């Protein structure tokens, strides 16, 4: 009794698992997937800021290098801790799109000010 029942169950399960039609790989066609691709690109763009700021802090002559690098590191950690909370606060009050537009607007001065930050 037990062997015939288990064979029938195994045959039914193996058909559903092993005989699936071909599924093409997923493409970013939904708004959620497209937005995730945008967030990845945004993260890659923002990832270049930290090494550039450490390099600028180490090559400047206005304050001691150790204090400059410590200041940049402290501001970076403060941004890591406060950034998600501030984005969440803005998203709660203004919407997620407005929050990320605000992040983009906050990064524009960074891109523009590189000309004047060079030591």
C-alpha cells in the first residue's frame, strides 16, 4: 500500500517540477524593476564620492591631514547613520519619489563644487 501511493505522489510531483515550459530570463519591464536598476546606477555613482573626498582631504594644505581625514570620516559615518532616516522621513511626508529627487538635488552641489574643492 505504501509503495504504490508514494510512487503516484512522486510521479505527480516530478511532472510539475521537471516538465516546466521554457521561461525566458526576466527583463526590467515593470516600474519596480526599472527603479531598482536606477538605484543600482545611483549607488555606483555615489560610491565614487568617498574615495575622492579622502583624496582631497589628504592633499589639502589648510589643516593638518590627520584632522582633515578624521573630519571626512566622521561626516561620512554621520551620513550613513542619518541618511536613511532622513530619506524615510521625507518619503513619509512627501512621497518616495520626492525623497529620491531630494537626494539627487542634494548631490548636485557635490558635482558642481568639485572644481573649487581641488587643493
